[in-house]
């Protein structure tokens, strides 16, 4: 749930696989006010991608003014990112970990909707009628073949999908009821 003073920032990251001890982050991306920012490993290196995301969050983002929204962040993205912080031995490791895991607020659409009911592409089709042209499992293959434009097109589409689905969810009766309850408890 979001307070009225919080703005949504849609978040995702792409990796070369599922295991942070032998795979890496190839992009971290956000969508804010309808505009996408993608930090790319092929331009910045993996450490650079993580550092740029940290800089982005450090200058203007707080728990009070924004929430990061994505799908499967809590079970995959944040754990993977935390593991890569340790693997890469970044200089600001403690600061970055603290920032990402304690000072930012997250809404995981997977937790809200439930993956046992459907994967994100199914939820997106339900709410918007639109399907992905490419499956996420293709990203490591595109990366290996250096087909970076295909990765970027997938990312652009997915971030737009996160925003569309979240906007549709906000109109659902269950969400409206939860929001009323949150507002009531926040303003006794």
C-alpha cells in the first residue's frame, strides 16, 4: 500500500542466471514518471551498475516519499543484489546494503497477487490484454550473443507492464479496501 505522498518507482534487474555466486547482474532499471533509466553492465561493468543505482536512490529516494514496485523483488532481486554486493567487495558495501535493504520501501507484486495463481506475464495479460513478445529466460542468451538492443526492448516493455498492472490493481476493490484501512490506521 502507498501513502498519497509516496510516488511509485518501478524496479527490476536482469541477471545472467539464478545463482549470485556464479552469475552477475547485467542491468538494473527503474521507471519513474513514465521515463525509464537502465544501468547496463556492458557500459558500466557490474560494479558500476550497482553504484549508479545506489547513487540514484541516495540523492532523492526515501521510505517516506517513494516505493519501489516490481515482481519477485523480495524473493529474488534483493537477495541476488545483496549477494553480489558481498561477491564484488564494493567499497561502500555496508552503506549500499543498508540503503537497499533498510531505507527503501518495496511493493512486490508477486506477494500482492500470488505467483501460485499466475506468473507476471499472465497477470499482465489479465489486467491489460497485452503479452510479452519475449520471455525473460531469453535475457542471458541475448547477453551472451551481445544482442543488447533486444535486452533493452524487453526491459522497456516489462517496466511499462509493471506500471500498467500496478495502475490496474489500484482500481481493484481489494486494493481500495486495504488502502482505506491503511489510511484509517495511519490517521487515527
